[in-house]
C-alpha cells in the first residue's frame, strides 16, 4: 500500500485541516495589531503635523487688521487718530487713544482680539498710530510674534505705511 504525504488519515503526516489551523491568526491577535497600529498612527500624526500654521495665520490677521486701521485713519483724515494698541497677548483698536465703542475689527466680536494659546508678541508692544496719510511716523514699526521656538514679524514701513 502506498501512503501519500499530506493526505489525511495517513500515519506520520498532519492533515491539511490541521496545518490550516496551525497557520491561522486569531481574532485577538488581529485586534492587538490594529490597536498598536492606531497608537503608532496617532503618535506619528502629532509628530509630523505642520508647525507654525497658527503663527502664520495670526501674523496675516494682524497685518490685515493693521491695514484696516490704516484705512480708517485715512478715511477720518486729521479729525481723529486711529491706532492699534499691541500688548503681549492681545491687540485692539484705539480711537484718539481710547477703546472705541460700536466699532469692531473685521471678523472679530469687538474692538480687541486675543491671540490663541501659545502665540504672543515678543517685541513691538505699544501703540501704533496712523496719521491722515496712513503713515505710522518717521520710523518703521516692527512687531514680532512668537509661538514656542518660531517667530514671524510684521513690519509697518515708515512714512509710506506699507504693511508687510
């Protein structure tokens, strides 16, 4: 009698059903692998997220609001002094040195805007006043925003009032 290797019921050999069971992955093992992959994915997503996005957005928003106040000053002429009071954690409109009532910054609920957590002004705090021509005065105004280790600047050029 001839015995074929791998045929069930033959002495000394395991059948194909037994071999399949020996190679199979259990549901618990699959769930454990998926959990480890999910944790690794979450860690990698946090580590690889783009940095400075919030800082860049806040820099652009501050520059836009400075241009808005500059336009308000030019529209008012010599009758009023429009400016922006810049502090470490916020900035706001100023009309003749005081917080105006009934006037809001574009896209804001009021005349002041608070920077999000982590973003602050490291240099350039103070009052920036524009004249009737949109000029901040005889010297450049440089405002530096920081977010952890990175920083970006907004510069209002002397005489011309160009905001960059």
